């Protein structure tokens, strides 16, 4: 190749259209913030975001219909991105979750309206000191932070890239692109801003810390294999590199580089997934962040991160399966057990759900550990089921409010079932799905991952998982007891009647929960078809 | 003709159902309806009897298969009846005495507002008892067996508002249940041994089974018989059962139900014949009970309880006779029938007395009643003479035959048995005379009842006296009738078999000896109660007397051996269940809670400690990965 | 395709549940009648099931089968079918429900202070949940796909849990906030116990799938397919695997049944729930456990069942004696009945694992009879408790004086509970004893002790509550109302009918038992002595 | 010069950064330590790039720098907001949420 001549990269625009649409829309969103008048921003942002996400979803569906989830799967972007079954399936979930989250973000009937019109659950002026003069003025003026929408879109864009990432560079970039907007979103709560900011700081510092580890791991893998591309590394791990260079020959023998590097990259991803012992940010951040953000984050981040983790384990590191499998066994067991056990004594709904998400990370991990096609598709299905339940649950949390905003302390939920039987019933449905009771999506998902694990001979994991489920059931049930069997308190919270936006979120989540529980076959087929990584 | 058997059993059962379901509407006619149905049964029984008499000895069996009851694989339990000479005898006794006592109860219960129920229960009892004796297999017999137990429970506890009655009823049922275990196990053994529990195949096939098995079956049957017939060691319920209305005591706890044990053993004769060890135990139980009952009967001041002791003792005779095998079966049944008459007569008499004395039962408060209640006195007196074995009255024949059979056992055993029975006969004469004297002779010792009413003894109404008179006739003439030409013996022989024992002591000698000890007994009682006035308050008495008053400490024993430890056991188990079994579960839950509480402390809110956890985790992850490679 | 009768039977109460739940708050009475109507319709369908069931020789083992694809990916099919045992269990469920609805007619009416809350519809919820449970129980009796069974086995816990926790009887101890801690403790305990058992079963279910996939190529949950494969030798589980799987299944069923020492949830749940719900638990829901032992444990894991038999028999014996003794020690009427049920479940398990025709037929009949007898006893106890507002035995006495009909019905229920001959339970208890004794003599003899203990606890209860002088506060105790009597009398009639003429039931059950026995390769022990009469023929 | 020495330096820097994160209280300093870790990676990347004789590592290093810059923007924004609310940049003070 002539050094002066740059080869124009060959970009598969169509195959990458979903993420491109989202990123494009995000940029438009930023432009709207910059140029549109304050009043017009909200409708414009909502419309752009919703349209972009819906459009991207349509693109994903189109790509899948094209067969790119199966036989037509391809490596795109000069080998940097993979458009294959798992990627498209997870992108589909992320986009749907993102779309639904837009509805949650856009909800403006929960908070008392300011002078400028109705407001949402995000800070009037994030930069203002909590309780200060500036904030009071902003509140009075009814200011809102419409920047949340482009931030959401950027995060979604990063998440779309994450499971597609087919080299370590993209992996890192995608991680940061999805993380940075989330750090900011966490800090934007309208009420309890100190908590919100604290959550952001913690999330940010720990997230950065984790990504530093990830990066160092990437570095070592690069050092080991001399390439950043997944396929290239996999080849080297398997002992048959495409080109044998002298430098490679010396590093290839150094297994420590591979092992430590692999472990550190895995650790970075486990942090995003929220697996023990990298889970400690989860409760604090889930609790402090604005609830719509928590819902979005809990659902979508987990999906994206598991996508990336799966690809890493299945495409890059299958050669060293015997090294990481036992270790991840340990992580999975620790997550299931610790998540379930610690959740028993939680008193805050959001923290409770955070611990529950940790336990679920363990369940999903046990499916991932099957290292089989069944394992992949079971994880895909589980993620689909789990993300909607989570989103629905957090959507319900936004509706239970008292004078101080959302009433997240469990004691305030006493007797909710008597005041608002329907809402409480829906929440109970979500809890039952979390607990994995049959006829809910949670059960089908749990069955799928456990079956995959058992099929792969990991019966021990299944048994621990089952026992952890039993422990976990206890605290889900405790909430149900509280809602239905306790007398409502006189000063208890009330359920605000939301706009159709939130209602549609809750409704959709409930519907998905039931459908995936009762008639999951179609979705299982989808997940099965999408179970193969392209290499 | 066979179909009449179903009707025979069905009539009283129908009566019970009608009276219970019919409710208050039937209050006014219920008792007559019940009596009529009982009488119907009696008439049917008579018809069947004449039919049987028309046949030859071996042909005198009727079978009626109603329907298949519980068919499972090889197990066939049918609702089917078998009427042979043995059951016929019982049927006649039950329906005749039963009808009489129905009639008697009309008068006796006239003022009880729950009379309809009483008659329903009586009918229920009749039906169950008939089922018991007519069943052609042990399982159906068991149904009747428990059915009479239920009726007995309901009737003993008829005055449920009295705690003592309720307790007595419960006690009777439960003690009987202990016996029922025996019957259950016997049936189970029969099934595993013979593959069936119908009389014919089991009894015909008995010789084919091992002696050990048969002994087992026999002992289990004996356990059942002990429960139902109040034999030692399951005798304790009978005395308390006297809490029931007196007609009940007469019918169930004297004439019919308590003799079911004797029926069972006689019916299962083939099994016992092949299991001599079991027979020996039967004999021992009979002998012990015979003395036990007699001793208790001597000490009781409560007229009904004294009679109950007597019942126990007399059934002891029967049991002993049945244990002797074919030598004794016939006489056991014969004594059973005669006993049915005279003991029912005695109880009805006692009822009549109580009726007259404001339900007073303490004989020390009776005295001199013969002038006030002549009919009762005469009928009671005749029955009295029959039971003590006054020559040529019914008891004389049946009891002497049993004593003779006892001697016929031969050897030392024969002498012991004969001696025991003669001693029993003396005691019988003693306690019966004591009752007679305390009740009808001597001074008035009447006292006002709890409400301050002075008793005004009067003769009972006709409905009550007629049955007493009829039974008195039976007491006097039954034995003579049976003994003439050995009619009864020949009648039963095809079923029970018959052997004439070879006794070292002749028939005549036995008769003389029995009469002699009777005279001694009567004289003893007369010396104690006839010559001098009876104290209104019982003297403290000697140790034996005091023990006998307390039923020879049977309740104390049961209490110490079963009730108290049982209570402790239950209480201990309740505690254990709560603390240990449940505690283990709750403890597990709590320990998870504790673990959770401790683990969540790790989440201390400091970002730096979270970072430490991550750092440590990463280190661990790396170390573990490296370790895996090293391994 | 013929009319899907089993689906219809299960669907009717499910639709009823939805319809009842949809009735507006103000139309409470309409909801009750609607629920009753649907439960009666279910009885109709169940009757059709019994009538259509062919008991002739050579009839199929599973009848009225339905088979549709459902979740192919999991190897799960919507397969229904009943053998004789399933058919009678469905009938029991369907028959009991109208009585329970009738008995609980006013149990769930809201307190006055709640009447203003238009959204809170406890009555509708109560009956809807009951019907829901019924639907799920029927499904689990009808499912021949193990996964399908599992789903309903687990799912029925949820409505049950709400029934226990949400509608406790008002006689419980209340705390200062007017709510019963005991009750919610009981509900949670009920759920967690059963959920834990069920989850362990889930692991076994998955294990079974893996094992079948291993040997048959494709994993399957179809009972019939597995039985066939086993019969043809295609499927031959390794001894260790089979035992582990058996334990997983058995544990879940033993919790549900409940077998000592997994029984402690039952007294709590039955004590705190309203009487109809308590009956629903013990008479209907728990039967799924013993039913499943018979159908799944024995059918799927014959060798392991054989292996576990000694231990199971011992546990069953302990349950019998222990339950009865604890019943004796109770001060609370409903807990007493609960412990009595523990004892009775011991008998059922004994019958199942005796591996004889009599034992298993007896166990099946026992399930039916125990269901009806407990219903009779418990419902009457419930009427009594609702009158006095106390569950403590010590608060009663002399009831027969003021309410003779109530006392009488109670007594008959009690007598049936102690297996008095002439009532249904006697037949079944006898069969269980015969079945057990003919294989394990000692076990049979020890079980007989249960006979006495049953008499003790029933009669002690009767004596303390019904006889003696009338306790203060009970002088004006009203006797049974017409509605209550209408609920109790048919049950008693049924008990007596089944005691006198159980043949229709045994005819249906026997062939199924023969099949089950051939699954486990067992034959009845032959009698030691062949009677001469038969030998001569 | 042996390129491996750069790798040791990189590892040292990474460790220093990590210990700084664990030990320092001031959020800004903590953040700087994270940056140090990123730069350690950069050094290693470049070294490896040199060892393998391809440019991938160097390109990666450029991206990392950009990302680090972006992180600074976001991070400082967040930290400064917190500082304004609490008048303290100590990470230990931000511990309202726990247990």
C-alpha cells in the first residue's frame, strides 16, 4: 500500500442504519437545544427521539427480515462491527426499551406544574445549587431540562454499538458513549437532588475506574495478540494467527497477558452488568437517579452489557473457556446469592429492585456460561423478558408519590393494594415475574437459562440458582404482603394518574410480561434464530 | 326368604335415618315409629326363624348377597349376610329385648325433650347390632361393630350437658377403638393369609395356615372382644357407661352389645380351635374378668354400677366358656341369651326404681321399696334368682354347664377354672343379694334430691312394667326351655360344634356345689345387709373394699400408664413442633435475615470502599483465572 | 377434533374468575351468584368427564386427551388427559367448590369503614381467586405434560397466597393497626415453603428434560412419551440421576402434601385462613401433591421410588402419629383440624408407596374422602367460629344445647374424620391399611395406632366444644342457617354414600392403579394360604 | 532499549492510579488518578504497538485521549455540581445512600 494513499473505508450504511439513525437524531436533538425556542424544545425533542428510536427499530426489524440475523450475518465497518443475530436481537430490545423510556422521560403530569407549564421529573436547572436562589427561580419559571432526550439518544446509540462491537476499540468507545450520558442523566433528578448528584458522582467515579480496568485489559489483550479485532485475537488464542510477526511470536507465549487482559476486560463488563463483586454502585445509583433514568439504565444497560460480554466470551475467548468458566461460575453464584440475600432486608423499593437486578445478573450469567447456542438464545430471551419487567416496575415506582415526590420507602407502600388495586396488581405481576412464577415472562426466562445451563452440565449452578430464587421470592413476596395485606396508612402516598405515556409503558410492560409467560414460543424462536455470533 | 334379612337390618336403620332427618315434625310420633320398626324386625326375625326350623340342621343357613362393596384387585368386600343358627339366636335376642326396651323407653323417656333422638339412636343401635351378627364377612362385621360403638357413644352421652356423661361416652368410644385395632389387624392378617375375610373361606381354610398366624389372629380378635365386651384389660369403660339412660344400659351394656365379643370368638371358633395358645389367653381373660367384675360389683353403692360389675363378671363366664372351645361355645351362647333376659330385667328394674326415686342411684338411699313398687320388686326378684343360679331358673342351667365345662378342661387347669367359677358364683350371689336387700328391704333411707324434692316412689307406667314382666318370664323359663332335650345344644351344634367334655366331677356334683356356694353367698350378704340396718353413708371399709369401689384402681392405672404420659408427650411434641421443626425453618429464615443484615453493612455509602471492592474483585478474578490455568 | 372437554372444565372457572372480578364494587351479591354459577357449571363439565370416562377393559389409560403444540423450544406441549385417578380428583375439586363458595358467602364482605372505597372489591376478589385456584388445580390434575403440570402446580400458589393472606378469619389476634400479623406470617410461610419446594422441583424438571434429551435425542416433558420410551427401553435413566430427580420431585410434593417434617406451614395457613380457604388448601390444593406422587414420582422414577420407599414409609408413619398427637395438643380448633390433616396425608402417602393395588386405590379414595370429610368438619367449625369470634376450643362448651343441628353436623364430620365405618374415609383407610399391611406388616400395624389417636382428637374436640354446660357467651348461639345447612348436608350425604357404595369410584380408579403398578413393576403380594374353597374350584 | 521497561512503567502508573483512587478523598484527585490509569494504558498501547509493529495501538491511544477528554468534561461537570451543593469535593462526604 502506498503510504500517502488512504484507502476509503467501506461502510455498510444499511447494515449500520439503526445506530446511525439514533446518533443522527441525537445530533439533531443537540441542535434543537441550541437553536429552538424554549417552548418548542419539549415537543420537538420528544418527537425526534421517539421517531428516531421507532425508525431505528423498524430498521432493525428490516435487517432481521433480510436475514441478517441468520444466514446473512456480516461483519461491517472494516471488521469493527458485527451485524448478526445477537446484535440485532439486542438492538431491537434496546431500541424498544429506549422508546418506552422516552415516554417515561416525557411524562409531565406527575409533578405539580410550574408557571411555564407542566414539568417532568428532571431538574429545572441542573447547574443550580439545590435549594438555592437560582433553583427556586428556575422552578418558578417552570424550566425543564430537555437535554435529557439527546442524552438518552446518545446513550442508546452507545448501547446499540456495544453488543455489535467486534473489536476492542469499538468496545471501549461504545462503553464510554453509553456511560457518559448516563452519568449526567443520573444527576438530573428534580427532587432529592443531593442524592441524585451523589449517585452521579459515585457512578461516574466507579464507572471511570472500571473503564480504566477495561482499557488496561484491552491493552494487554492487544499486547498479547497484536490486534484489536475479535476475530484476530480469537485466532491467536487458538494458536493460529493470520500473520505471524516477530513481535507476536514473543508475546503469544505470554499467557499472563492473555489471562490478565481477558479477566480485566471481563471485569469491566461485569461492572456494567452489576455482578458481584462489582455491583456496589448499583443500589446507590438506582436509588439516587431519577426513576425514569433508573428504569432505562437498569433495563437497557444490562441488555447492552450482556450483549458485549456474550460476544467477548463466545467470539474472543472461547479458546480459554476452561480458564474463565469456573471463575464466572463463582461470579454467577455470588451474584445470585448475595443479590437475593441482601435484598431481604432492604427498605427502599428502588434499592430492593437494584439488589434484585444483581441477582438477575447472576441468573443470566448462568445461562451465558452454557457456552452453547442454547445458552445465547436463552440469555437473549431472558434479557428481553427482564428488561420489560424492570422498566414496568420502575414506571410504577414513579407513580406512587407523596408530598416529597416519589414515595420509595417500603413502609409507605403499605396498603397500596387497597387504594389502587389495579396498579398494585400490576406491580405484583412484575414482582412475580422477577420471582419467576410460572405464567410470567420471568419464569420462561429462568427456565430457558437454567435449562441451557443444565444442558451444558452445570447442574450445580442450576441448583444454586433455584435456591437463590427461593430466597429472592421472599422479598418480592414481602412487598406484595405489604401492598395487599397491610392496612393503608392515613398519610400514605397516593397514586398519581399519569398521562397516557406512562400508562402505555406500564401497559406494554405488563402485556410483554404476560405474553412472554404464556405464549413465549414465537419469541423463543426469534431468540433461537438469533443465537449465532458471526465471526 | 333371604331378602327378608336385608329388611331385617334395614328397618331399624331406616327408622334412625327418618327420625334424625325428619326433625321436630316427628317429635310426637317418633318413639312409636321406632318401636314399630323394632317390632317389625322382631317379626321378620321370627319368620326367618320358623323358616330355619323347617329345614334340616346343616341346611339352616341363608345367604344374601346385597352388593359388591369395595372391590379392589383381589380384595373383595361385599355387603352380604349370612343367617345361620348362631346369628339367628342373636337376632332373636336382639330384636326381642330390643323391642321390649323400646317399649320401656317410651315410658322412661316420656319427659325428655330429646326423646325423638333417643329413639333414633336406639334404632341405629339395633340396625348396627343386627349388621354385626348377620354379616357374612369380618369387614362388614367391623362396620356393625363400630356402628354399635357409635350408638353406644351417642346413648351413653345422651345427656351431653352432664360433663360426666360426655366424658363417659368419649371414654367408651376410645377404649373400644383400642380394641378395634385388634379387629383391624385381625382382618388385615386374614387378608394377607387367606386373601379374603369372608367367614366361610377363612374359617374353612383356617387349618391351612400356620399356628403362629392363627394365634396372632386369635389374639387380635380377643383384643377386639375385650374392648367391646369390657374384659380385662379394656374393662374400664363399662362402669362409666352407666351415665347413659337406664334402658340403654339394659339393652346395650347388659343384654346385647357387650356380648358381641363372645359372638366374635364363637364365630371365629375354627381359628381358636387351631390356636390353643390364643384359647388359653381367652380363658385367662375370662377368668380374671369374672372375678374382677364380681369384686367390683360387691363394693359399689351405685345400683347401676353394681349391675355393671355383674355384667362384666357374667361376660367373663361366657368368655371363659368360649375359650374352652367346642366344649364351651354352646354354653357360652346359652348363658349369653339367658343373661340377656335376666340382666335386662335387672336393669329395667333398676331403671324403674330410679324413675321412682328422682333418678337417685345410690342404694344407700333406697331401702324398703318392695311395698311401694310391687311389680318391679317381683320382676327384679325373679331376675335376681335367675342370675344367682337358683335351681331351675335360667341362670342355673347355663352357668352350671359352663362350670362343668371348666372342670372338663381337665388337670390342674380344670380344677383352677372350676374353682374360680364357683368362687365367682358365690360372689354373684353375694353382691346380687346385697343389691336386693339394700334396695327393696330394710328401712327407708330416702333423701331429698338436689332440688329438695322428697321422693315419692310409685309403680312405673304400663309401657315400662310390661317389658319387665316379659323379661321376668324369660329369666324364669328360658333356661328350662333350652335345656329340655338339649334343644339349644342341638340347634347350635352345626355352627359351633360340640364336644362333651370328660369332667372329673359329675354334672350333679357341679350342680350341688354351685347351689351350695350360692347359698353361702346369699347368707353372707344377708349377714351383712339383711340383719342390721344399712348405713346411709358408706363405711370406709378395708383396703380391698376401697380398691373395689375405685374399680380396683383400673382408672388410676390407665391414668398413670397412658393418660398422663400421653399428655406430657403431646405437650412435649407441641413444644418441639414449635421450637424444633418450625424453629428450624424460622431459624433458617432468620439466619438469612441476619446474614442479609450483616452483608448490607458492606454497602456503607463510601465510593472508595466500593472501589476497594471492585479492585479486590478484579484482583480475585485475575488470581482465579491464573489459578485455573495453573491447575 | 373432538370437543376439548378437559380444557373446558378448567377454563370455565377461569372465565368465571375474570367475570367475577369484573363485577362492580356495588354489585357484590351479583358477584357471589356469578361465582356460584360458574362453579356449578364446572361441576357439570366434571360430571361429563366422569361420564365420558370409559372404565371398560382395554380402555386407554389416558382418556379425553388433548394435544397441541405450545412451547416447542422447551419441548413443552399442551397435553391433557386423565386416567381414573385424575378424573375423580377433578370431580372432587369441582364438587367441593360450590360448597366452599356457599360457605364463604359473606366471609369476604368488606368492613364498613372500607365500604366507601369504590376500588376495593374484596368480595369479588375472594371469589375470583377461589375460581382461579380451582381452574389451576383442575389443570394440574389434567396435565400429562410435566412442564404444564409444573406451571400450574406453582402458579396456583399465588391466588392461594392471596386467599390466605388477604381474607383471614376475623377471629385471629389483631395488632394495634387492626391487622393480623399471624395471618400474613402464615401466608408468607405457606408461599415460601411451597415455592421453595416447587423451585427444587424446577431443577429436577430441567434435569429430566436434559436426561431425556440426552437419551431420546429431543427433550420431552410428555408423560406418555416418557412412559412409552421407558417401556420400550429407549429411555433408561442412570440410577444416580433417577434418584436425584426423584428427590427433586418428591420434595416438592412432600411439601405440598404435606409430609412430616415439612408440615409446619399447614397449621399456620389453615388456622389463619377462613374456613372455606382452609378447606381449599387441605382438601383440594394439597391433594395435587399426593396425586403427583402417584402419577409422576412413581411413573417417572420407578426404580428410585422403590429405593426411597423405606424412608417415605417411615416419614408417612411419623406424619400419621405425630400429626394425630399434635392435633391432640392444640388449643385452636382450626389448627387441630390442620394437624389431623397432616395425619391423614400420612395415610395417603403410605397408601401410595405401599405399591399395592389396595394401597393406591385406597390412597386415591382417601384423597376424595378426606377432602369431603375435612370440608364438612372445617366448614361447620367455620360457622361456629364466625358466630363466636374465637378459634380457641376453650371458649366453647355445650353448643349442642343451643345449636343441636350444628353440633350434629359437626359430629358427623368428626366421625367421618376418624374413619367411622359407614362413612367414606373408613373404606379408604381400610384399603390403605390392607395395602400397606400386605407388604409391610409392621408398618401397617403401627399405622393402626392412628385409628385410636384419630378417635381421641375428634372426640376430645367434640366433647370440649359441644357437650357439657353451656359456656358464657354462647347462650344465644344461633343454629345452622338454611344456607349453611344446604352447604353441609350434601357433603354428609356424599360421605355416607361413599362409605356404603364406593364401587363407582373404585371402578374408575382401579384400572389407573393397575397401570401405575405396572409402571413400577410391582404386583400385589399373594395370600399365604389359598383358601380351600377356591382351590377346589 | 527494551520496550518491556515501558510496560513495567505503565503497570506502575496504573497501579499508582488505582491506589490513588482507593486512597484519596478529593473527588478531583480521584478523578485525576483515573486519568493516570488511562494514560498508563496509553503508554502500554503505544509500547505494544511498537512491539507488534502495527499502528492499531497508537490509534487506540488517540481514541483514549479523546475519550479521556470527554470524561473530563462530564466528570468535572458532575463533580463541580456536587461541590457547589455541598461545598466539599470529598468523595467520603457523598455517602447519604448506604445499606
